[in-house]
């Protein structure tokens, strides 16, 4: 009798595994077709001098694209702009989303409406958000008129070399902060009330409870928020393309909006230096991978359970 039960369990287990593999198969095929194969092709082409205009003139040049990259002032400026953007926007967005989640995790009238209001910007296309902000921060615009009264220069932000990236950072944070607020809100609502009750019995105040109970239990959520926001910050393109279309194209003004992704696009699809563009894409991928691994190491195991 026991042998029969074991065989039934083994059969069920095998059927479950097979069903799981079949369900994963479409996603795996899409991953291979739309990520793995293009990535391998990009790595391959990064060792060639290759152009779409002259595909038959492809020439193997080894590491020359990578050597030239780190001697290229425009690439170094794009790298600097990208890293500064990530280092500034990701912590600010993480703190704001956590703060909003703390407020909306308390009970008050209209809480659901505020959750919806904060989340709506994430559902709007990046180009539409950029267009709206351009009207607000243009010289003489609604927001710019207010900022001028408190000491900011009365200029069009997206046309100013010093202000164009802060402008893009503001609209980037505004659009995504509600999305990550939902992450934190979901994490907070999984924390058992018994844990908070135990901390109150031990005499912990609100700040001590937040610091020693809430924050440690939100560690997996924080890891997810930081990693995902870093990836999105590195891959920012739509907003930059929309903003720079009014001031001279990608990179304008004076290279202030050049990032690794926009510089990859310019080289690959405007200058037709596909090999060089692929080398930039490979470096961008390696930077994102390295930053994610460092973040995982700093946050501990990085496990989500």
C-alpha cells in the first residue's frame, strides 16, 4: 500500500514539474529570441568595424572599439552624466517612495484616492510626461514663475546646460515614485501586527519600531526597489528624446543630456557606427550587472524570501 502511495506521489510530482516547464517555455523562448541572441550578436559585432550602410565591408578590429571608447571625450561625458543621474535620482526616489508608503499605510479618510493619484503618473507615457513638464518649466511657465520668486533663474530648464539633467531627473522621479511606493506599501502590509505588538510591549517608540522592526523587514523590498530603479535610470531614453527634440536633438544642449543609452543610439542609428555602438551597449550591460551585484552584496543575501 505504501509503495502505491509513493508511486502516485512521484507521478504527481513529475506531472507538476512537466506542467511547470511547459508554462515556462513561452517566456524562455521569448528571452532567448529577444535578449540572449541579440546580446550575443552585440558582443560579436563589438569586435568589428561594421555599418548598416556597408554590411559587406565588415572588418575585424579586435578591442579597438573598447580602447577608442575610453579615449572618446563624448563617451566619458555620457558615462559621467549617466552615473551622476543614477547616484542622485535613485536614493531620492527610494526615500520619497518609502515616505509616501509610510503615510499611506496609516488609516485616514480618502487613503485609496491618494494611492491612485500617486500611482497614475506611472501609467502615463514618458513622452507625455516630458511634454507636460516642458510647459511647466519653460521660461514664464507656471512652475518656473514660482521658482523664480524663490531665487531660481528665470530660464527654460530643458534648454539650459546646467539645469537640463536636473529637469529630466525631476520628471523621472515624479513618474516612477508612485510605482515604487506601491512596492513599499505591499511590503509593509505583509508585516504581521504581532511583531509591532511585541515591540510596543518591549517599550519601543515609533522611531525605534521603524528603525529596528520595519526597515529590517523591508530589506528585500528595498533591494528590489533600488535594483529596479537603477536599471530604469540607466535605460532612460524616452524622456530625454522628448525633451531634446525641442532643443536640437539627442545630447543637446552641448552634450548635457548625453547618456550611455543615447550615445549608443546616436552611434548605432545616426552615425551608423554599429560596431562601436554595440561596444557601448556591452559596457552598459556590464555596468548595470556590476552595480546590481554590488547592491546585492551590500544588502546581504539579496534573497526575496
